[in-house]
C-alpha cells in the first residue's frame, strides 16, 4: 500500500511538472495582474485550463498586432476580461442576438447588374468609404450586456445616442435597462431594435443610463416617466 501511494504521488508530481512546463514563464506576472484586475479565482484544475487558453489568446493578440505594425491589419487587439475563454465559450456566453431575416442578396446582385458604370463606381466608393464616428463625438464608450442577450436594446440606444448627439451636440449614454423593463413584456431576449424604437416612441422618450442603470437581467417594476 505504501509503495502504491508513493508511485501515485510521483505520478501526480510528474503531471504537475509537465503542466507547469507548458506555460510561458515570461507571462507569469501578466497572468497574475490580469487575474487581479478582473477578480478571477480558480481551482487548481481550472487554473491550468484557463491559463492555457489565456496564453493562446495572448499569442494570437501579439501576432495580430505584429501584422498591424507591418501594415497587414487595419486594427489592433488588446487583452480584456474575456481572455480566459475560447471563441466557442465566448459565443455561447455573450452572443445571444437573434438575427432578423436579411434582405435577399440575390435580388441586390441582380439589381446591380443593371446599373450603369458611373452608378457602379459611385456605389463602390460608398461601400468602401469609412467614417470614425468616435472622432465625431457620436459614439459612447463600449458597453457590456453581460448574459442578458439584450443586444437589441444596445443596438437601439447606440442608434439613438448618435442621432441625439448629432442634432443637439450632447452625447448622452441611454438606458438599455429602460427598454428591457418597459417593453410589452419585460425581457432580455426576443426583441429587436425596431421593437425598442417603438417603445421609445410610445413613452415619448428614454431615460439616461445614469438615472436608470443597467443591471443585466429582467427587473419588473412600475414604468417610470422617461426624462428625454
């Protein structure tokens, strides 16, 4: 029995050593800082798995940013609080948006074949043009919907925020929670941006995010008079 216990402990030690050797020691401090920044705590088993995923994501970010410095990419990446998730895990956790049926692309392609050369050139320029609305002061900072699947509400507030700022010169972060709570039936998922616009019209406005903060879940309460 003692021999068997000894052999088991040796095997566990070897596996632990092998697991440790798979990590990049140069990233030890970055890993600790990242966990501290986002308050992440793991069991021993979770720690190894999450560290490996995190390092894979770090390498991907470094490679992407290297290609950006060489002119091969138009954007840069950075590590965030989702860095210990795989793409599959992130999509399952965060991407709960229900797509509305898109316009039939074959109809668009058919229409384009009948366009004149000048019209085609004009449409090409329009499609390839870019505008950074952040520099125009029409976009609020990035928001986090959590696990509420309320992307429809964020799409709506983003659209209204930009139009409000363009017209009044005042960028105000609007309340997604207001839309979730004050629709036909309070809910996180199942609605779309057009539904949200209808709610804003019905109640003749929408609260700001400051007066009606986002809690990321369905919270049934008496409808509030909106301040805009």
